[in-house]
C-alpha cells in the first residue's frame, strides 16, 4: 500500500520546441507533395482523387480539406502548407522571446546527486508571495531520454501563480550501464532533495506538483504512480523524504512502453521509436524476454497506477480517432499519440482517481491549468 499522497500540484510545460519540429516536418512533407503535384499546363488541376501524394496528404492532414468535401485540391494543400509555415514561424518567435525574457534562477545548478546532470534550477516568485512556505511546480524536460535540458522551461506562468518553480536535469540512457529506471530514479531523488532543503528554499514540502513533456511525462507518471520511495529508517536524510505528490500534469506521455503493444494499438513502423533500444538496453530488437518485459511493466504508467495515486491532468495534441497509424507515421506522432492518454484515463477512472484527459481541440487553456493546480496546491 502506498503512503497517502501529499496535497500538492502540477501541470503544464512549454511545447514550442516539439511543435516547431512537428510543424517543420509537416511543412517539408507538404512542400514535397505540392511540388510533385504541380499542375501541367495542358492537364486538369490534380486532386486527391487523381494524385497519390495528395491522397496521402489528405489522410495525414484531413484538416487541409478546407471545404470539407472529402477531396484535397492542390490549392488547398498549398494554403495549408502556408498556414503550417506561418504557425511554425510564430512558435519559433514565441520560443525565442521566452528565452530572451526568461528570468535567471534564484538557485541555479543545485546539485542533488553525483553525476554532472544531477542538477536543477529553482525560481521563487516575487517577495510579496512569500509570506508562507510556497507550493512547488516541478518540471522534467523531454528529449527521448537521450537529449534535452532544464533550460527549456519558461517559469514565468507558474511564478505568476505564486509557485516556486523547479526544472531538473537527469542522466540520459546509453543502453549499457544507464537504462530505465535510472532517469526516473534521478528525478525522484531530486524531489527528495528539494524536500530535504525545504526550509532553505522556503517551500512547502507537502504541496509539490510534477509535470513534464514526453520523456518528462513518463518520469512524472513513474514517480506519481509508484510506491513511496522513501526509506524512513535509512541513514541518508535525503532518502528519508517522501516521493508522493498532490497532482500531476504529464504532457504527450506514452503510458505503455511496450513496443509490441504500441505497434498493435497505436501503429507506426516496426522500430516504434529510436530511443527504446537504449532505454531498455536491447541491441537486437527483441523485447520479449522476461527481463525486458519486467522493465516494461516497471516503466509504464498504465501498469503502475493504483487507487491511492494523485489526481492527474493528461494533456495531448492531435486526433484520437486515427489509430492504428500507418507504417510510415513519424515516430513523434506515434509516441505522443492521445490514445496513450485514453488508455490511462480508462484505468484511472476504474480506480477512482480524478483524471482530466485533454487532447486535440480540448487542450487546456492557461486558466484550466491554473484551476487544476490551485485545486490541489491551494485547496482552501
């Protein structure tokens, strides 16, 4: 049985980098398709009924069919490509603006472990918000467990809510001595260290929320849905601290990390994702052995969740009704698909855990995120 979870909070993370990359891939793909479909002077304008590339584009980007007649014209494809290109430019501008105006941490590169990546940054809200210990928003970056950095978080939205904000690094997997669950254990240790230093930082150890995107979402869910990792009788004062939290907001997180299950239910190519071999330490593509299957279950949120786990806001982009995806679907589209959220939402509902599942056009607005966090971090 897990220890009762603290009243805490968590959610949202910036997604400009991921969306900018997805937008770039989409623009390049549509550029190639529209170039191949250029109308010959003496022929009718191509459409998805006459051109294989436009037919494929309609399947991948049904929203490009502006008049919703079920036929994608070359003109519609070009217009949609321009929309995506403009959206990508706006996202890049927002990302650059955020980096320019990102405040310096109050505590930078706080070391919580021995490895060079065992560091986090901590920001505190304005002094007027510090009349009592602060609730904490703690974030873990994405990057497929092989890339990424704590500097990608813009803490300002959470500082404006009166939260202390933490962004943490962790060790990358290498397929040899660092595989799952090492990155998750690192981040659990960062949480314990933060609580151990609560008085120094002026934070409330009983009000801590976790969030992260992609790999960071996997880490968030692993900590939240695992048994408490505290060792109350141990000699290490950091390890005595609890790893239970009040609520979480994982974003674009795969909830079942079994490559065979993903292929059957979400689709995509045989490799599923390039990070999985090094994540599990598998070199031959065979995930069926008992040791690897045990790692899969120990790493997957859908296998970890039990009835005493914290409230969760699950956030995804894109459509839910297009699975299984085709063989040539991008790895990013596969591994971040909202179907992962639906599967976890179904389980959390059965367990009676409060769960707000958001995807597609129902992605949470800032006010929704703030309401969720405040409900569990500032319950009175």
